[in-house]
């Protein structure tokens, strides 16, 4: 009886080799329109680090020079420009990697999407709290 059960289970379930994708496929990330992931990350941090520095500078100048001073207005304007540029860059990268496909081919895209979501959440936490 156990031999019949084993044949039944083997017939109902495909072999594990058929389910697993090709390992080389997981290593080759799909290039979406726009920049490669490394260049995109460098560009993001090139925008967000000066953004945070400008936010700190504007917060330090605000109480002393008041909000009508030219230095404060320049700092806060550049902060908003860099912040929203980094936000839109991350949002567009997330849109490129969002997928309704739920198969093994889209695993790396979903992982990248989640990392972009984490990065966007961290950026929002640092800039608004």
C-alpha cells in the first residue's frame, strides 16, 4: 500500500527539478528602462545625503535668521527639490519592478521592489520625523 501511495504522490506533484528555476537566471538581473541598479543607488544617495545636510542646515538657521532670510529659503528649497527628486526616482524604480506575475521568474523583481519600498520608507522617516 505504501508503494501505491508513493506512486500517487509522485504523479500528483511535479518533481522538484521542474519547479526550481535555472540558477543562472537568478544571477542575471533584468535591466529595466533607466539606470542599472548600482548606478541608480549611487545617484539616489548622491541626492539624499546633501538633502539631509540641507534639512539640518535649514533647521539650524530657521530659529536664528527667521524664515524670511535668503539663506533659509535657499536651503529649504534645495532640500525639497532633492528630496522629491529622490522620492520620484525611488517611486519610478518601484513601478518598474512591480509585477502581477506570481511565478518563479519574477522573484528577483519582487525582492528589488521590496528593497526600494524599504528605502522609500527610511527616506520618509528620516526627512519627516
